[in-house]
């Protein structure tokens, strides 16, 4: 694609929604909780993609391939592990999209925090989250598509209890599935060959993942989950989602 634009870790200030309207050419990095993200842009589209777990390399390769063929804006975390370094601990970046999720994530590998420090960390992450979501969330009627891989046991069956509608295909591996938050999207996706679940009901104590925050914001969100190593499968599922939802 000729109009493909690659911005390594930087975005222009006007993407950040600068209020005064002037075309500020200063570059500012896209970061979340101290970790950088690269932005790859193909044309002008309100379809956004995100790769959040640095160890899920198949998902990264699939998205890298996909964004060179389909219009949209893709955000890639710059990290090699599932968790990102934060202060003196590590945290899961896909557990930071609610305060309670952030709390559990901060305590997971560091149970004890000196008085006041945990609250400060939560406040800092909250400020970061607001800015980061401003950048990654698509504009109205856009879609946010995330890509993930699983390694061992995790599969669609774990999501059934949170799902209001499901479409499970016998011929599909339960570890390859699509999760979405809008019923109209579900109806279209369920007609395809893949496992699909609809999660459109906000739960009280969510785990802080991006899907729940998207649901709270009424943003159309789609997660494409495949087994690690199944690159062709994930590319096909990405193409299917992009071609089916528009
Ligand atoms: Zn993941």
C-alpha cells in the first residue's frame, strides 16, 4: 500500500486531539503505564487494531500482515513479555482498564506496598489510561479490534458464562474464537465459520481488560483469539472480521 505510514512510537500532536487546533508538529510518544506503542497507519479509517501482549508473537505477525492489506490504525506494544515493567514490579497491560483490575494487577507480583504508594500508582495509571484510551479508541461507529494468542488451557468455554449469545462450531478448535460486544456484529460474525461469543452485559467486578472498558463506552470491540503459532488461521480470522464488519 502506497499510503501506508509507519510511525515508530510517535504520533502527531493533532492525533492526540489538541484543543487549540493548530497543527503542532511536535512528536510525542504513545505510551501507557510507561511502555511505548508503535502506530502503523494504512489510509484513513475508523477501524483501530491493538496488540497488547508482547509474548503473543503470532498475533503481532498477523496484525502486521493485516494492516498492510486493510485500512486502519494499528497499535503495537513495544514489549516482549505478557507483563510490562512498572515501578518495582510487573503488570499485565490488559488488566489496567479499570481501577479494580489495576489494583489486582499491581498486587499480583508485589503483594505489599508501603502506605500511600499503591493509591498513588493507581492514580497515575488512571491518568495514563484516560490519555491512552483517547488515542486508541476509534471515533463513533468505528471498531476496535484486538488480537491475542493462547498457549495452553484457555479457550472459548471460559468465556461462555460471561456471554449472552454464543455460536460454537463443532469443526473449530475451541481455542480459536472471536469475542464481540455488539449484537449486530455478533449476528454477522456468527454466520461465518468461526466460534463467536457476544459479551454485551457489563459485570460488576470486571478484570480490567479492554473489552469491558469498550463495552462501558459502547464502542464496538472485537477480540480475535487464536492458538499461539496458528498464523494463517489468525490472518484469515482478521480478514474475515474486516470484511464482515464495516
Ligand atoms: Zn493476550
